[in-house]
């Protein structure tokens, strides 16, 4: 999972609350099984989303502050280079230095000014990202319910990993087949996979993302699948169930998606990533599938049963 958000921005994100579920207890004095009243502790999706965004905004603001400090350094260097050129100009006029030496000072100024201009652009981008993240959050009902799943047959070829995918999909309310599709694209089911940019394990977690979800060993299948599935669940909540935007966020970072107005960023890798996984996932319905803009929801089985 390649991230286009800077590494130290990702690393500043923190581990936040996970969703826990309390199962219903069934007990009866007779042989008949009588369901007892179940008390299910469900996290408030809006509260989780607020927390998710607050952490992101805090990190984005810290990143912007670091850009401002760096910009000040570049501006000071530009001022020094300008003053130096003025001194060299007098020496050149008096014939004490060569023309080459004097012209070299102009190159230094151009380089320093380019860095200052670059920082201005990056600060403006950071401002856009922060502004997008601060937009009001609409209340919505999070889908899907943990028990709703596609009916397509799938397997990674490893029963233990299959069980971990189903377990975490049920736990965090993400279609296990979607998790399967992401793992297939990310690592090809190789537990020891490492990308050139440092993404690790089955779900190719970047160091910052792994830290955010309490994953101490990204190469451990259980930790990788748990962390990656939780991240997918948060992205689905963040983008109101939009599978395409959740996939884009998983690949390019949620900040990039918000920066482009909750659209798939214009990065070729990200667009191909969403298209590849989305096409495979859309086939899960068996009758033409679903569009990438729909929520992960129940599809009718071949027998017509939902």
C-alpha cells in the first residue's frame, strides 16, 4: 500500500478506539434453546469518525507547521544569497573576482528562491487538505451489518488466513471478500511481502498505519489482517460506505481523497488499484455485480435469497 502522504505525517497518527461487540448469551433450564436478550455494545459511527478526523487534522497541522519552519529556513538562505551577491557585485566591478564567480551567486539565488516557492506550494496543499478534513460530517447509518456477506466462493489457499479474514470481517463489519480482494492485490497472500516504500505484510501496512492500529508485527498474519481490516472499516465510515473511495484511501491515504473533494486522486497507480480491485469485487454478486459507488451491502444469492 503505497502512501502519497509523507511518512512522518502518517507516523504521527495515533491508535484510537476499536469497535467491540458483545454476543448474546443463550441459556435455558430445559432442552429447548431460548434466546436471551442480547446487549450489544456498538460504537457510535459518528463519534468514531469525528475522532478519526480530529487525529488526522492534528497531524496535518503539525506537518504544516514543519513546512512553515522549513520555509523560514529557505527564506533566510535566500536573503543570505542575495546579500552575498551584492557583495560579489562590488568585487566583480572592481575586477577582484571573475565573471564566473559572480554568476555563480546568481545560480545560488535561483536555487534558494525555487525552494521558497516550493514550500509555498506545499503549504497551500496542506491548507487545502486541512480545510477538506474540517468540513462538517454528515450523520449516516454505517453499513454493512457484520452478518451480511457476498456469496462468492473464495480462498487464499490457506485455511488459517481464510478464517482470520472472516473473523475480522465479522468483527469490524467489512465484507470478508473485500478484505480478500485487497490482500490479493496488496501482497498476493505473501505474509513476508515488503514494498519498495516500506509497506509490510499481507495487507501491506505502512509503519504509521501499523502504529495507529497497534500492530507491533506487520508480518504476523493475525495482526496484519486485524489492522488492515480495521483501517478499511474506518475508511468506509469516513467515506460513507463508498467502496471506491475507501480503496483509494487505502492506497493513497485518506488525506489525498479528501484533498481532491472526496474523489479518487488523479494518480495512475491509485486509479489502477481501485479499478483492479473494484472490478474483481463487483463480480461478487454473480449477476453483473455492484458499482464502485455503492455501499458494501447484501447481494442476492443465486437462489434469490438475501
